[in-house]
C-alpha cells in the first residue's frame, strides 16, 4: 500500500465491510483505484474518494494555499507517498495554532459533501427507513459518533502532513462548537430544532433543494433523531434543551 488512499481503502474494507486484514491489505495493494472505489468480484466498493477529496480541498483552503496545489496534493494522496507536496503542506500546517479547529472544519466539509452525494431519492428512502434522517443535519447536530466516523478518511491525510489527531482535544473542540451553534441559532428546546429543520436550506445551505423540501415535511422526525443521538452521545446539547446531561464525556471508542 504505497499511498494514503490505499491505506484508507484498507481501513474501510476491514472496519466497514468486515474483510479479514490480510485480504484487505492484498486488495488495497493490488486492485486498481477503480476497483477499490466501485467494487469487483472480491469485495464491495469503498467509495472513499469523494470524502478524501473534500478533506484535501478543505485543508488547502484553510491553509490559504494556492488552488493549483490541490491537484498535486490529490495525486500524492492517491498515488505517491514520496511526493514533496507533503513536506510543503506539513511546513504550512506547523504554523496553525489551533489544529483542532482546522480538523473540525475539515470534518464539516466532508460531511457536507456526503450530504450532497447521498441526496438521491433511493438513498433518502433508505435513510428514512433506517431512522437516520438526522444524518442530513449540519455537523453540529449529528453527534460525536457520526462526526468521528469520518476520521477514517481524514486522519491518514493528516498523518501524511505531520498532524496526529488527539481525540480528547477534538471531542472538546466539537462540544464547544455544538454549544456555540446552539447559542447562535437560539436553540433552547427540541421544538427549536424542529423549527430550524423547517427552514430547510435556510439553516443548512448545503442541502439540495429537493432534499431540503423533504426534510421540512419531516422536521419533527428529524428533530427526534437529533435528540436521540444527543442522548446516545451524552451531548452538551442536552443541557441546552433542558433534558440534562450525565456526568462525563461520551465514549471515544
């Protein structure tokens, strides 16, 4: 596995599809990118490129790097561990005072891209049937467990540019962001969340119009899902909406 992308693909095969480690390493090492992405006779597709690209675009934008560096960065992540572009970006990353903020922003961009890529009628119906409409909410409302799941795409890219993720600090940064979001949006109850969802793309501009309209019609269901996930995550959002919060932080595992 001679690239960041192939390491992500291996992790996806193991963690999400239950592929035995040795088989996953073999597939990630020997398959074409197309077969890894879309699947073949041996395994399902990992579909990781969209999220990895969103992560890279976010990093390039947040670091203020020129647009033309993106294509070099993408080629390096997909194909070439030895590219000098990693050194260039590592040097720039060392100047960032608050890496957790940058990481949360990148995770938000990955989530936004997921919402766009998974807004089809078929996927929406699947998510509705599984009670997962809360996943179409902004990062601040989907819960820590959902947020950290996207580290599977982002963390290997960060490691390649000299950044090690501290999950304790990242969780604290996320909780702060949740609280700031609730204050900014005037959230004090579950009804306030439903009202926000009822504004469609007004509260979450990433939502494609047709998807936003569907969620408006199901605003109470979406709000219920958001609160359920807040309870599962022991989110600070619970205190804001008057449900109370247990002592301690949500589990990191």
